């Protein structure tokens, strides 16, 4: 059993891996609701995806570096802090949109959704006739009282917290194993 231990406790890797899985599940769910469920995201919804596109690769690199030398672990800690800040920003965007949906404050004035790209002039005309502008201030779906933006707050905050936990976890010395 002792042969499977690394030079530090495995808990930071578990927290970082869990952060990665939660983040990947959240962005996969967002894409699933869009592509399979037919939910058209608003501009603010699309902006809330950016932290996943930036943060998940950062977490993946941190996981790889954490398995290398002590210098790799130091770099991994720095990357995990960066990822935590990125996902905290994503949670803040979700709080902003959720508050606008509940009319706690005004949402962005220029918020509207996108649609699929038309492949011909006929498709473009049909698309223009059937397109509904998606508002950032109207929740298109709720589960347990939370909209997509609300669930993004939960997922992004969980990923940020797990990244901070992983980055700040103490290293164990080889003699302690």
C-alpha cells in the first residue's frame, strides 16, 4: 500500500480532480441543454461558459504538474489558485444573472441570445421568422428554484472552493508516509 503514495498527501489531487469533474459536468450539461434540449442561451449565459473554457484546461495542467517534482507541485498550486479565481468570476456572473432574473437589480440592456448559423438564404429567412430573442432577465428553466444561472453559481463556487482547497493543502513529507 505504501508504494502507491506520492511525496505528498493525495487529498489535493482528489480535490482538484473533483473540481475538474464538476466543472466538466457543468459545461457538458450546458451544451446538452442547448444542443439536445433546444434551450437557446442568452449572451450572458454564453459569457458564463468562458470560465469553464479557461479554467478546466488550467486544472488539467495543474493535475499533471502535481505528479511531477516539487517544482511541479509549486506550479500546480499556482495554477489551482488561478483556476479558483477564474471560477469565482464565473460564480459572480451567475449571481449577477440570477439577481436580474429575480428582479433584484437590472440586467444588461444589450442581452439577447444567439442561434445556429444558417446554411442557405432560405434557411436564414426561416430562421429570422422563427427566432426568439432570449432575455438575460428571464429564467427559461428552473430546478429546485434555481435557474441555469443559479446552478452555474453552485457549480462554479464548488469548483473554485475545491481548487482553493487543493492549492492550500499542506504537503506531507516522505518521512510521514
